[in-house]
C-alpha cells in the first residue's frame, strides 16, 4: 500500500500560525498583567522605569504603573524629620531646664490627684496647716507679752534706784529680754508670711485639682475606677472620656 502525503493549503496554514502566535501573546500578557512597573526621577532629573525600586529611590517620589502605562499608585517622597538641636551650651541648658520643669509639673499633678479625693479634703488640709501655724503664733505672742511685762517691771525697779547705781543684774536681764524680744518678733513675722504662703499654695492646689478632675470641653477627664488606698494614696491615673 502506498502512503499518500496530505498537504495543508497555504492560506489555511497562515491563519493557523497567526492564531497560535496570538494565543501565545495572550498567555504572556496574562502572566505579566500584574507585574509592577515603577517610575521615578533621580537627583539629576532623569526619569527611570524599572520593575523594582533601587534602594536610593525608595524615599523618592515614585509612581506604580499598570500594563497600559497608567498610574495606579503614587508614593510621596519621605518627609525628613529635623530634630531640634541646641545651637550652644546656653540653649542646651535652657532645653534641659524646660524638660526638668515639665517633669516636675507632671509629678506634682500626680501627687495632687493621689493625695486628695475632692476639693473638700484640700480645704481641710489647708485649715489644719494654718491652725498649726496659728498655734505657734499664739504661743510666741504670749511669750512676747510676758517678756514685755517683765521688762516693764525691771524698768520700774531701775527707776527706784536713782540716784543710786542700778544693780548689774537688772541691767543684764533687761538686755537679755531685749534680745529675746527681737528674736520672737522676727519669728512672728516669719510665721505670718509662712501662713500666707501656705494658704496661697493650698488655693493653687485646689484650682489645679479642679482643672485636672473637672471634664474639659473635649470631654476628657482624669479619673480612677479603684478606691483610695490606705494613707490617703490613690492608684495610678488613667485618661477616660465622658463622650
């Protein structure tokens, strides 16, 4: 039996080849449809395209393109954070001092909240502190009155000796009383100033306590869900919102 060769018409073979090439292109396009293409500009102003961003272009503005060359994502350049550095030793010292004052203020606020549960306790502590000083003032004033009375008696005795010499003991006691009266008067002045200062401090603490505990316009208030501890202490604070 003789085998017969089967030939494909020329026009049909061209159409078949074209279809095969088209399918291959479609497969290639589908495989690379999601491949990322990046566009960026270097420091010299030259535009680059690549499927990966080099390290020196990561922080630059870049664009991610799709297969049709359309922008699908834009990345802004990374912002450079400039840390404020002191210009000289004096400015450095001022910055450290300002930071220290902020820390002291924070510790003072924490101690204030932990020490009192309400404004009434601050008023009570103020009354007790001032009462203690008032007691010290009363004792000093009573002592001054007694010494003044004794000095007056000695002066009267001194007058009875004229024209005779005044005994040395009377003169020495009068001198001693004068020195002690001066000390007591200075002590009284110091205690009066201390009483005024303490009253002002408690008033300032009461105002600050109100600022820390009364809700602000934003709705934030410093509160604690736990009861007070022994010795007037309170647990750690947390910031909540009344909204």
